[in-house]
């Protein structure tokens, strides 16, 4: 499937990078044997799909590519500030270290 998507006008570069640099095997889930996972069957050409069909195709394709992409990695940050000896503020947040699958599926 990745080889087919390599020719896609929108996702081709991402699929090509996965083929070149390696992709991840899904780590979770259960194969019930009833059907394979939902994946795009081929690369759609521009103008080939209507608006609704294109939205479904994009969702399926992005989800497929995200599932075999590297994990996103964050670093946690926490700090406490004491201002004027009386006011205490706590701040915590995250900094993105490696965007992984977020490159293809940002939502």
C-alpha cells in the first residue's frame, strides 16, 4: 500500500519517507480474523473523488499512515515561581520533541 501511495499528489512524499526510513508495526489491537484493517485501496487521483468521498479517503489514508508512523514525543516541563515572597505560581507544559505521526494526522 505504501508503494501505491508513493505516487499520490498529497501523501506521496510522506509515504516515500516511510518506505525509505522504515515504518512501525502496530503494537496493539486484536486480529479477529474477520477482515483486514481499513486502509486505502489505492492512491486517488486529483479530481477523481467528490467532496464527501475525498474527506473519507483523506481520513482513512491519514489514519493508515499515522498508524505505521513513529510516536510523537513530548518533554514535560514544570516550574514554580514565588513572587514577592507571597504569591506562588505553578506552571506545567509540554514541549514537542519529535512530531512523529502528528506530521500526517495533526488533529
